[in-house]
């Protein structure tokens, strides 16, 4: 929460690994310093080392307005009197040296760290400037971290209302603007978990009213602007807001058509649950799962108001529990933190990280960005390469078992390459028809029959699929212009005589006729191998298992 404050030094009093983590945990990197505690410091104390580190960091960044010293678990366990050291160094250096008491064992969630940060800001920075009159048409934003340009979108909307920003905690905070933050006419709380406590304390201490709003989603953005406009007696701005909203709907319309009826699961910061749930419902999507690890009762009550009766709400789910919920609901998209990304991909579910890593999602432009990115993500061709596990039957020795190295059908989806690389992991109960697929890379049906050298041979029984072999055809390639090429086509078909059907990109009339004579069905399909096999299964079922004519799918 404090890292975005630009004109202060961030000094982590702990092992160097703590500083390394703080630099890499977010997409945006911030400069941090570390005392790099080691075993000797743990035994004999590191007070002098901390003082040296404060001086050295100021030499490296002259002109800094303050120093924030973050205590870690190591410093907390040895009982280092960081507060006394900071007080002494502040008097010596003539600038604030502020301790931030945030060892990991001091709280059970990330939200507790936000509370510690808010206390440090209120006690040492906010309102330090001499008390003056309110600045008309000026506001603060509390709980906004300027993720991928969100703040720029919000500031644009506020400027259209004739409002200016004094301080943004902490996306655009400096020691100077925090010192005069008490002169704002209104505090706008964007993240409830981060900003609500600070807003209440500033109201008690400075008499500044506050409004909790959200700029995520179309309706939420409209409601936020109308609430702020009403506070400043600017009801005439409603017409402009409605025009902007209508223009946004038109821009997002192409994406909304592609998202209508899709299912989404949400699992991220609790304070954003309700606003993002509304945003995804505005995209035409059904929210089937909604949860967080750090949510409080107030967060869930607010989220429940905007969700349907069929939505499952979960709290503090571990990875295994979340994975089971995803298997059960099979959403078209999971939205969550980076930690959930690889789990979602493993079971074949598209994933969107939030807070986002690409473009702003706040405001009217942000809603269009969200719609475009979700539609692009769900429609990505890679998801067509996933074979539903119910098309593949595990070996008899593993049926009814939950152990073993092979993927069971309950896992939802199997990568096509897993079937192709491990054919021994899958078996058929009885003999099945063979189907040859003309493919060079094993992913797409990308070969004309007359020019195909490589075929993948599958056995199919009912709706079960097994890769049997890869077969190389050794004969001339070409078209039916002469007898020599016609003979080559006959030889090619003879080498596929054990197959009931051949799937290829294109096959000429000559190929179709000769294949029909040999009882081989030719299917022309331009798609992935997995989708081609699905189409064959569907066609085969519709024909009742009887096929004797070439066809084009």
C-alpha cells in the first residue's frame, strides 16, 4: 500500500529475501532498500546496522522527504526497538523517519497490513500542513493504487465534473500532498478495505465527509459520478454522464454478443467483489462462483445483494477446495490473483488476472477494455486444442481410482498432446473403428489428402478416443492429372485400408470416388485435430454408425 509513495525511501529491516519479494510480487516495480539481516544480526542485534542503512539510503537518494522503515518477522522476533531508533534518527536528520510495524505474524491477512499502513500515514503525514480553509472543488481518493492507468481514467471523469485532486492514497501520494490532504471537501473511497478506515478517521479528525463508490463497471461508474455530482450540487452533469454511458454501450456491443451467457468465477480481493460481479453481469455473463481470502462480513453482504440465488459464495478457500469448485461449475472464465492462474490453465479454464496487468478497467473506457480482453481471452484458439476428458477412457486398472499418474475424466479437460504422447495411459473396452487424420504438427488438420505424408491414426468407439499410432505414407504426392498420380492415390488408400475414415483438409473428386470403392469415408474438415474428432463422433452418431459416402463437414 505504501510503495507507490514516490518521494520517500522504503527501507525493509529484515533479510534480503523480504526485499526481493516486495520488488517482484507486483507487476510494477518499486525501488526498495534492505538492511539484509543475517545470522549475526539476529544474535547480537541490528540497531546500528539499521542506522547505517538509513544514512546510506539517503546518500543514494538525496532529496527524499521521509524514510519508511518496515519491520519484518526477523526484526520482530528479536525484539528490535525500531521505534526508538527511528525517533532518534528523525531528530538527527531533520526529516520524518517512520516505523511501519508489519511483521508477517502480526496479522492473519493482507488487510491487516493495510490498517498498519493507514495508521502510519495518519499519524505522521496526513494533515501536517497548518490548518487552513477547505479548497473548493478539491477531493482526495482513498484506496486507489493506479493499476495500469486506472487513476488516469478516474481523474478524467472527475475533471469533467470540474473537480481537482489533492491526494490519492496511495497511487499518487507524496509527502507534500498528504500534508494538505485535510483541506479537501470530500474523500472518495474507492477500495473499502484500504480506504474506509482512513476516511472515517479523517472525518473524525478534520471533519471531511466521504463517499464509498466504485468506477468498475458501467452502472457503478454512472452511480459514482452521480453521487459525487450530487454532493457538489451539480445535477446538470447527469445528461453528460448518460451520453457517455450510451456511447460506451455502443463501443462494447460487439464484445457483449460474444460473452452473452458465458459463466465466470471470481476469486480476488474482497472489496472489489461486488463491483466486479456487477461489471461481469453487465457483460452478459453469469457469475457462478464468488469468493475471497480476506473478506469480512460487510464485503460478503454487499456482494450478495448483486448476485443471483444460484451463485456460490466462498470464503478463504484453499487451492484444493477452489479446484474442486471449478471442476463442479466448469466456468468459461476464472478471474483471480496470479496464484490461481496455473491451476486454471491446468484444468482447461481461461484465466484473467485481477488486479489487471494490461490496461485500465476503471471508468467508461475501462469497461470497454474489460469487455474486449475477456472476449479475446475466452475466444482464444488455444482453448480449441483441449479435449474434454469424457472423450477419453482411463485404463481399466485405474477406473474407480483417484490415484495414479494419468488424468482422470473428473479433471475436466485433457491436453491433446497428453493423449498423443502417452497412448498407453488410455485403453478401449473393445475394438473400435480407426480414423486417420492428415496433420503435420499434430494440432491442426492442415494437409490435402494428395499431398499428405503423415497421418495420425485414432481408434474410436462410441464417444471414446485413443491415439493408436503416427503413420508415414511412402508414395508419390500430387493430383489426379495422370495415371501415375492416380496409382499413387490408390497406393495411399491401400496403406490406410484398415481405417474406416480419413479426415483431411481437402480431397478431390478422384480421391472421393476411389475411397468410396474401398469403403473409406473421406471427411474434409478445416479445424483442430480435437475438434475434427468431435465432428466425426457427432456425424457417426447421427448416421447410426453406418457411413458409405464421402462428405464435407
